[in-house]
């Protein structure tokens, strides 16, 4: 196993050893493959419950971000800095739904 590697709690495979990145949620410390957590969040049933896609599948902590990362950061100042850097980068990307002030942004 690679140093700093962890098993994804969805697929149960080592993340770094499989050439993948971590998908870090801002309000929990569970390790996920970026692909696994994105897939899980995309497969909710809108008719049954509209909110589970914004939660951790393990602890159900609400989380609005999935942050791609080469290292697993579980908490503390490093995680706060990672979240800040990621949200700053997101502000630079135009919303595809807003359409230059002609559309509606659902976020």
C-alpha cells in the first residue's frame, strides 16, 4: 500500500494504489475515490428524497463540495485551507446555468 493511501469506503479499493484521487467532503473525514463519491451523489432518487446527494453516504453529514485531492486531509487547518483554495477556484468558473445573466443559477 502507498504511504498516505486509504481504502474508499464505497468500493473498498485503495485509492492512490489504483491511480485515483481522493474526493474530500468538507464536513466529514471519510475517504472516497473521487469517481465513487461523484457517482454516488449523482444516483439519488429525486422523487423519494431530494437531499441525500448532498450528504456523506456513511455519516450523512451535509456537504456541498466534493474536493479533488492527491492526499487525504481529514480535518484541521489543512482542510480549511483546502476548502478555501477550492472555493476560490470555483468563483473563477462561470456558471453554465446562469448564461451571462440570461439564465437561472440553481446553485
